[in-house]
């Protein structure tokens, strides 16, 4: 049996052009009209393209789409989609009963002449999944990684056609939708770091699962959800913010997790000048390795439960492919441009200082620590005990460091790069998510006292993590 042949961008554009029901507008700002070009060169565009638009001048753009603080932004993209889609519906009412209207828009910043700018863009499609249907919408953010402007334009044209094709052919099939976006492209050219879907065309789909699919396929390093569980672009949400990070499974979030963030926040604030102390984001982070089960798969409902529980505690969450603290530090530093701090327990610090974990790095442990602490980063260490044995606390003084690393260890301590949290609650120091999870799954009593009340209520109400009343 032969496998189905993947279509290239020109073939996808032709298939859309030959669909007698689809009809709409293509509006592009910032990198030519590369998406429209595919439709015109494929042939048959007169049956699909009602209008193309390219408003480069800022005054012209504002006159058409309204004033906007930033021209390459989600706000501008939504203004473009509003204007173009509404205009289409208003002017072509006569054919509404037999047409699936759509409006595609992008606003991007491609490589400038000096070659020193951030290259990224927003693109989206507003469409009907059937004639006369309410609108559906998909929005994505992309980073363009090609070195030359012409290559970026080419990649932008391909992903724009892919987005339209995915929206028209695979809206409710999450895996097919996401895989279609990157056909004929690679992550060396394009990174997709945010996606949001809505409307009946997506059959009640959850944007968070579409974002998770991006991370699973390594189409991006990480995705961010805010305290309401909504997808956000990390580089926007964290820009010029000081970031306090807690890595964990949060399965479920425990009282220890919250106290670690609380105590870490106090230490972090004390290290910053007054004007920066209120510009701190507390950021729980879950690595993909903490989401993947033994069978090598991710339980989507389990993932959503963790995001929901952290949102119920007024926290956003970052889901990342970053295996090491150094890699995560580099990613966050590029987003925030400010100070970083990690709060962790003694056991995590000992893992961080174990040279055996760095065998696959050509620069070894020393290079990894240089990358980590070279980002204006601090580590705050929370004393901890195993399995609720609060009487056997492990503190910074008991960290097990090999003899050959002790000079480096003393350097980290002497320069204030690693500090101990002293104002903590010792009664919480032995609460571990893995133990609480086992208690929930085994139907044991007492787990409720180890998690915030709102978490216990959510777990019981939703039968989360294997809970049974």
C-alpha cells in the first residue's frame, strides 16, 4: 500500500483554488505578498481570492486597520482580521449561502538591511467551516530563522499556505493540523511558539493541546500559559520582567511548591533594586520529560489538569523541551532580558552539580554552569526532607559535593550565586508530589492536608490523577 503523497505549497494553493466553496481575502504586511503569490502562480485564483492587500506605510495601515501601539503584534493582526473579514461579509452577502468565507492576514518583521533585528510575525485565518456558519479562527506566532530576507519571505509564504490548508482541511484533527503547518519547512527556518484556536470549525478543541503538540514535535522550545490558562507568547509576557522559576511535575501542586515560590520571591525581591521588585514573574515550569509517561506518550487530560490546577492557584506555567537548567536559563534570559532565579530543593542542586549528567555536553559540567550562571542567575535552595521526615532536613550545609568540585562550590557560595532559604516552613519540607500522587491513586487518607484546599477540591470534583471517591 502506497503512502499518501504530501502536497507542496503550490499544490495546496491549487487545491484550495479549485474548491468552489472557498472565497476570501489575503492581507499581508512586512514581507511582501508571499502567500498571495502562491495562489496566483498555482492558477485558478479568480475563484478563490476576492482581494489581496499590502499596507506597508504606517499611516496607511492605521487608516485602514486603526491605530496600534506595535505593528507586529497580536493586536494588529486581530485588527486586520476584523476589518478584512467583516468587509468581505458585508460586500458579498449575495453569495453567502454557497460560500465559506475566509480572511487570512499576517503582520511580520523580516530581516532588515542591517540584519540586526528580531525576525518574527503574527498570522491568522478567520473562516467559516461551512456556508453561513459562525466564524472560526486560528492565530499563530512564528520566529523566522533564515539569515536572508528573501529566504524568510519564501518560508513565510509556505507556512501561510500551510496554515490556510490546515484550517480548511484539518481543523479538528490536532495532530494533522500541527504537522501540516511545518510541511516543506524545518525548525532551522521557522519556529512556531504560540497557537490559539477557537470556533465551531475546531469542534470544541482546546488551544492548550495544540500548543502542547508544538512542544511535543519540537517545533518550539517552550509554550507559555497565563494564570487563566490562555496561550501567550513567552517573549512578550516575560519581556523586561525578572523571572523566578520553579521546575517540577506539579502532579499535583503541593503546599511545599507554594512555599518554595513564596520564600524564593522574598529572597529574589531582596536582591533587586526597589524599582525592579514589583517586576517579578513567578513561573512554574514543567519539562516534557516530566509529562511523558513510561510508554513514551503524554496523557493530555493529565497535562490539562496540571495547567488548570496552577491556574486555580493564580499561576501560569511554562511547558518546555529544556532538559537542563542551563538550557532553560538561556531560553528565559532571551525572553526577559532581566534577572533570573531558580528555587530548588537540595536534591535538585546535588543533581545539578553531578558531573555524570553532563557526559553528552562537549563543555561538560563547567560549561553548563557557566551558561546557567552567566545569565545573571541565582539559585535559592529550600531545605528539604525525604517523605515527610521533617526531622531529617537537608540544608545547604549538607550538600554532597565531590572533592574536585569543592573549589567551584566555594566560588558559587562566596559570590552569592547560590543562597539558602532560611525563612521557610519546616512542616512542609517533606511534602512531595510523587508521594501525594500515590496516596491519591491508592485511596489513602490525608493527602488533602498536603495540598492547597483549592487543589484538593479540583482533584475530587474532577476525579483527577486517578482519584476515586
